C-alpha cells in the first residue's frame, strides 16, 4: 500500500511540475505574435558554465551574446534605453553610459539561458522581453516608451 501511495504522490508531483508554466520575475509581455516559437528555442539553450563576480552587466550580457553566436543558437540580444529607432547592439554606445555602472554576480552550471538573463536583469534593475527580432534588455520605462507609439494607432 505504501508503494502505491508513494507512486501516486510522485506521479502527482511530476504532473504538477510539468503543467506549471515558468514565469520569470523580470520578463515583460512579448510584443511578438511569434513569441511562443522563440521561447521554445530559448528553452533548448543551456549554458554549460557561467561565472561572473562583480562584473559590469554589459560584460555579462556580451558573454551570453557571444556564447549564443559561438553555439549558433540564432539569438540576438540587444540593450534598449528607449531611444527612437531600433535598439543598439549589446555594448553599443547608447548602452554604455548607464549600463557600465551596473554590476552583477552569477555562478552556475547547466543553467537555462533565460534563467541567466532574468537573474542578470534582476541584479541590474532591468527587464527583458521578446520583440520581433531579438531578446531586448532594458529599463521598464524604455519598454513602456517603445510600446507607446503602437498604443496610439
């Protein structure tokens, strides 16, 4: 009887875990109708090892962007500070002046890419979302400014 109860409990726990959607604390709503397909790609991305100690957030995200390029994951990461036009590439001049001051620490092995992004954003008081061409990292104000023109239409 104990074995049956234990197996039922394990089955119920496995179902509960499998049916839960993962929500990240620093994720803002996607503005891309194809976001679900993009999320599927992100869920497959595992970082073998990451170690940042008191690193500038720009360096941490540049590391992740470079890793994505090396592994040919087909993922673009951009910083957006709310300026008009498309966001600059990671480490671009618009990103440098505010983001270089933010420091992050992150250690882990076999870490999901989105977990690393969310952790970095949490430490740097930033947010992230999926747009039509990239994962964007920015302030919440930059996100709100970027959706304002679409809301006015």
